């Protein structure tokens, strides 16, 4: 090509659709990686709650209530990533 020739490569619609589908599936996989964080965090919180109950059994109700509230908040990010992955898989 000579300098100044600005020719674009044209792809067929099938190739474009395949590339878009592959990118959407890859994005869905990356979105599901976000499920690792809440899993680790919830396991850690549950372990610490068990340790706290073992140290102070009388505070069991307050400890478990606080742990479950924290786990619900932590799980919301995992659910959001699942929703994004489902949208990417089934809408494209």
C-alpha cells in the first residue's frame, strides 16, 4: 500500500457476529471471576463468627445476626456478577 491509501478491511456479518459472541462469552467468564471474592469473604466471616461464639457463647445471637447481615451484603456483588454474566450469555 502506498502512503495515503486508507483501505479498511471488510468482514462478513458472520465473522463479526462470531467475534461479538466470543467477546460476550469471554466477558461472562471474567464476570464470574467476581464470585471468588464473596466466597472467600463469607468463609472468613463465618470462621471468625465461630471463633467469637466460642469465646463468648452468650453473645451468640448478636454475633450470628451481624455475620448474616455482612454475608448478605458481600453476596450482593456475586449476584450482580452472575446477572451480568447471564445477560452477556443470553442476549447476544
